[in-house]
């Protein structure tokens, strides 16, 4: 049994708490939290996983947990860990567990020039959306594509989707990385391809959703106005990722890498690379190794499919809005951001330039407006940061800094974060009763099963307003507007 991380915990006084490096940790860990928030989630094993990640080969800076952290596979959801791609002979580690199984799960937000009063019948509109937006684990209802089109989608992402008629050219500049990551081979397994063939334009299950919302209040009016947002406005959020294709890519590479590691006491060792890990679920390869590059390339291919999938979902949404609302249903893409991804980025660490492989698992970029990866339209405000909350409370849109990079590798929270496991939520929350309570508040709910509602109930999540306040206090991103739910489509 290793040392208790709590014995090395200190309050930084800036909305974060530090776990000083101890044991095998190569860097400190930072939690975006305060004592009250930490006490509420004292039984979560996420901080232990963050401590393990702080011992990854080539790790640099600090290992971060955003305010929405909770226990995950290897790295906690909400984790941000960077490694030096040029460390050692083959570079620092890249870990599939540090990205997650739903590669490029992310959020897309669209804004309408309309208000709730422009909806003639919310019940009918919600029903149309539920009928047009396939949700659930099966992938049933996906758009028909052939093998050549799938090749194009995993190589060119949202660009390929637009060429297929699923999106607009002007959308591309409002997508992280313009909706396309470089992939040399796009070599994904036959099984991954099979799962992708039937998944385009589907939400998936679990915490994936499509939500019609209103802008409830703006707290940064100047930024909201610059983004074309106003109180009472209709907006829509889509939360989905690479579906079965991405899950299979992660599974294939996790399986292959974990098989290389042998148990040595309470550690896991790969003798060829000289890697020693605290947790086998963090199985990693040197970035420039054959295995590391194979995963990185396949991950980018899966991420491209996710960008294309959100483009296809937005296309289906736009079709329904146009049909039900006419010209008022025209929806402009505000932003599309990834939150399960590893990206090569340049950061300054202790005054030294570093080419880093930044793992963001349940965390999103929050880049400054002067960064070259941020579109010109956001150069004065900073990059939009999309933060879904829960279906009964609301969500937020935040912004990265106007200039510069925040201290967490330009990262922010990605949502409210789970407070209850899915199993515990199902045991303690009545999904049917919850549906009735939410609809009594005027929120239309469409979900495949009552179990999904129980798993995704507001009480199963942290308080999103608290998460936003902590993120703001830590100076990682600033709040712009709070959003209120109107209609929710769940898998």
C-alpha cells in the first residue's frame, strides 16, 4: 500500500489544491477544488488515479484534475496530463487510458435567432427531434454510408461530412482543429470499421444527449454579444463522440499494450521500453515508438469520425428545426470542442519550451484568443468552452482567456462530473418519477429507458454551478452565459 495522497495535500488559495510529489510521482498533482467540494466527494478514487498518472514516463508540468473529476479507467474523468514527446530516445508516454474509450467525445453548440416563443408546439418539436435523432447503444438509424465514404470520414472528418451534405462550409472554422486531425494511415481494425459503418448520425447512450436550451442569463455580456448570444435565445447542444468505432480503437490498443506489461510486486513493467507504471490501466507506449504512433494515428482517425458524427447530428437537427420553425429554425454553429483526446501542443514549462502530448480525458481546451489554433472570430474573446450540466439544472458556456494560456495546459472542465456511479444512481433514483418531475417544470424528456433517466438524473451529478465557480476561481476559464433546458433527447 502506497502513501496516502491526503498526507501531501495543501490548499493553494487559488481554487486549487496541490498533491506534492511523493513516492513514484515525477510531478505534483493539482485538483481544481476547495475543502468543501473535496469533502463532498471524499470517497471518489479519482485523486489516486491522478497520483498514478503523475508517475508516467516523460510527464511534465503538473497532473491536473478539473473540478468535474471522477473515477475513470486509468486516468480520472476530468484528468489532464502532458508528456514530453522528446523525452528519452523514443519520447514520453502516450496512454490510451489517458484519452478514454469514447475518443473525441465532445460538444457542439448551435445558436438560433429565435426564442422559446417562436416554438408553436414544444411537445411536437421534442417528439420530432426524438424521432429524427437516433439514440441508444445499438446505432440503429445511422445514415447509410459505404466503405469508401467511411475511409473519407476517418481521414478528413467534418470536411468529408460537409462534402457529403452533412454540414456547411462555414461550420468548419468553428470546430476545434477545423474538424480534421492529421492521420497518415487511418489504420483501424475491421471490427472498428464495421461498428462505424452503421453509427454516423447517432447519439449513442449513457451521458450522450441532444438538448434544446434557452440562454437563461449572461454574466459576460460583452462576450455573449460578440458571439451573437442574448437572453431568452434558443440554442442547441449535441454531446456525442466516435461511437463504436472509437470504442473499438481504444479497446484494440489497450488490449495490445496491457498485454506487454508484467506484474512486479505492486507495479507493472515493460522491460523493452523500461517503463514502470503504478496502474496497468495506464498502459502506455513511447510516443515515437511504432506502437505509440500506431495508436496516435488510429486515435486521430476515430476523432475525425467523431467530428463527422457531430456534423451529421447537427444536420439532422437543422432539418427538424427548419421543418418546425421555418426560417427561425436556421442554426449557426457557435463551436464544436473535443474532450477525450491527446494532442501534440507547444507549452512553456518552467520557462522552457516543450512539445507535449497533452492527454485531456473529460477535459476541454480553453485556449486564449491569440492562439493560432483559435478562429479569427474568437481572437478578441478567447475560445468558447462548452460545459453541459445536467438535464434538470442547466449548462454553461465559458471562454478561454482573451490572451495567453492558463496554467493547466490551456484546459478547463467539460461538464458537471458524476457524483454517483451509474449503479448507485439506478438503485436510488426512480427514472419514471424523475421524468414526471422534469416535465412538470416544462422540460420535455425523451429517453430510451427509465434506467437511462436514473443514471443521468440531476442528483447523479455534481452541482454544475459549483464546478463553474471553481473553474472561474482557478482562472482556467470565465463564465459567459448559463443555459436552461427545454427539451432533452437521451440514449
